[in-house]
C-alpha cells in the first residue's frame, strides 16, 4: 500500500524506525542535519545544468532527483513528528504570511527582492 497522507508516511516511518531501534538516534538535531545533507544531494543533481537542462532531465536523472526529494520529505516528516508540528497547518500559515508579504499585483513577474514603498 502506498501512503497517501503525511500521517500515513509518519506512521510508516515510525514503524520502520521502531523495528530497527533507531528512534534513539532521531533527535531533532540529527534529523535536521540529515535533512540538510539530503537537500544538498538534491541540489547536487542540478549542479552545472543549464536552466533548460534542469527542465528536461533524462529518466535516470529524474529517478535520482525523485529519490533525493523523497529523502528530504521523509526527514522533514520525521522532524515535524519529533517536534509536534503539523506540516500541513504550518504550510497553510506560511502561505498566508507570504500572500501578505508579497502582494500579487506588486510582484507579478519579478524575481527581484520586493520592498514595499
């Protein structure tokens, strides 16, 4: 069965770690460090590619990117679990904050840092 919610993934990760007696190593510090390592490995898959090449990955490149993205997600879910953070609620709050900070009419099509006048 393939997990369909973050809660499903969280439970599966919890069972995975428990079966291996790894919970003892899954401190917020260790999980945050592992998350950054995996994010770095994701970035490495795009290093030296042009913008166009990054949009047109080969099947092998895409598979490698998919694996790294999954690693990032899994560590993020575990970190949120250890800290009691609801990632979906946090994401909703952050989007709302960003909507206020970056009004669509003021920033549309601009990549430069927005500074309200």
